[in-house]
C-alpha cells in the first residue's frame, strides 16, 4: 500500500510539475488581448521596462516570418492583408521557438490566442496556461482613429482591412476572453484613456510581478 500511494503521489506531482514547463524552465505567461489599436504593443513595452517580462507579439513574429522568406511567407502575408487568422500551428511554433530561445521565464504574449482553436491548440501543444489575461477594452471609434493615425506602413492598416479585423475580433477573439473570464483570469483595463493613465492601471496589476531587488 505504501508503494501504491507513493506511485500515485509521484504521478500526481509529475503532472503538476509538467504544467507551464518549457524544457527545464518553468514559465509565467500573460496573454495580452484587445482589439486592433487598443494599445497592446505600447503597453507591453512599458511592462517590459518596469517588470522584466519579454514581449512576444504574435503579429510581429508573423511579419518577421514573411520577411525571412520562409515557405509560409506568402500564405501568412495574404492572411494578414485580409485580416484573417493564420493557422495556429504556424503561430504556436513561432511563439514556442521564441520562448525557448530566450533565457527569460516571464513572457507577454501579445495578440494571441485570437480564436478558440488558437487557445485550445496552444494549451494542448505547450501545456502552458496563462497566469492571467490582460484585456485592453476600447471602443471601435477610438481604435479606428489610432490605427489610421499610426504610420507604420502596415499592409493591414487601411480602412477596408481594419473593418475586417474588427469583425474577426468580435466574432472570434472575444469568445477567448469570455472563456478566461469564466475562469476568473481576465484583468480588464479601460484602454481608451491616455497612455500614461492606462499604464497606471497596468502597473497595479503587475505589482506582484515586480523585480525583487536584493
Ligand atoms: N495574426 C494572426 N494570428 C496571431 C496574431 C496575428 O493571424 O496570433 C495576423 C492577423 O491577420 C492579424 C494580423 O496578424 O490581423 C496583425 O496582428 P497584430 O497583432 O500585429 O495586430 P493588432 O491587432 O495588434 O493591430
Ligand atoms: Mg500589435
């Protein structure tokens, strides 16, 4: 009996340990979600600076993949131009590689998962679940104004694609936020305010993750 109990406990322990492991490091992942133009990228830079996270923008990784001349490049570029969601295998592989390559153990995953399939595939493949989800809530009017005002030369920052991205966000990405909300994992931020004011709210959420100075 003693050995049976020991076995059961060992198995249970191993499962607990396997969660959120990436090779031999245990990682903390925060999903940063919100509509296009809600300020995810901007606030992620602030979080990196103050709290020592590494920022992984799924969109940036996909754009880098196009530039690298990968075999998936043309497919990814066409999806982005149309505001569609790239197959999750592609995005998950890029995110996984980026986390393995980096020595840090705290990651902000920005702009992913974008639909339920993305979310389930990421959890199944990586066995990583987010510590929480940071959700930037903003009106479409304000997001549209910001997207049309920024001049980053992105192929998808035109009014036609922006409208498509809003539709995809409401139909596919909001359900992901609702999924995590049901698990009490969503920290919702009013993202319509000026950047410094939004960051004040963000800071309060990340305070427990502050770098410990010794
Ligand atoms: N994209 C995707 N999967 C992702 C992240 C991005 O397919 O996990 C594609 C999608 O076509 C999206 C585009 O990349 O519209 C731009 O995403 P990004 O997050 O850079 O833009 P944002 O929504 O933050 O403005
Ligand atoms: Mg972005």
